[in-house]
C-alpha cells in the first residue's frame, strides 16, 4: 500500500443559501374594498458569480384579485416586480483550480404570504417570500489511495460449485411454515 494518485474532477466547490421576504405595493385602478386573492406567476431568473458572491436577477408577476365600490365589483391587477439577490458563498474549496459553472436552485418559489389594503386605502401591500440555493461547480483535486490486487486472492476462496448445493433440503423452508 502507500501509493496515492491525484485525480482532477469537477465537484461542488462552493455553496450558498438565502431566504428573502419583501413587501411590494400594488397600485390598483380603484380603491379596494377587500382582497379576494393573490398569487405569483411567471417567475424567471439568471445567476452569475462575482468574486465570492452569486448575484441572482429575476422578476415575477403579482396578480391581486380585489373588490371595489363596496364589494359590488371585482378586478385583477397585475404588476411585474424585478428583484436582485446577492448570495454569499459560505463553503469554499481551497484547492479549487477553476470555478465557472453556477447552479441556482429555487428552494421556495416566490409566493404571497400576505396581501392587505394599505392604511390610506388606495394601494395593496403584498408580502412575498422566496429562497435560493446556489452551488459553484469547479475543477478540484482528489487524492486517493491505491491498493494492490492482493485482495482478489481472497475472493477465490468463495468460489462455489453446483456440487455444494446437492446436500440442501429443498423442503427446509416449507417445513418451517407448517408449524
């Protein structure tokens, strides 16, 4: 034993994670009487590495269904929201040779936590939360220990011939079930 090899391979060389909660003000055409529903759609994003951080730029649409004129009419208002998240890389491989690939995974899609009518009564305040996990894939070295082929000789002792099965009782398990 005692021989080692270094292998260059691609691996996760840095990671980061961020949870964000933000408030957005939606400006409807009419003063709302009540909020009937709120949902987030059309989420798109891109991620880029900048030094020891990953920047995620994206957008989503907030749709709010509300009533107005003393709950006699309804309407849906849509507003596009752009966002910019910066995620610090907490785990970094010191032996990384090159780190180019960024993988950004959405752990929690943007979703509405709360939608309320503002104190003035003319806007809707929407609270949205989202969460990302980022991984940096890069080239790194892995050191492995080599073993001689002596262990193959041990496997030869386990060779089993058909003759070894001639003395087996085929009703062995069947007899155990009857009890």
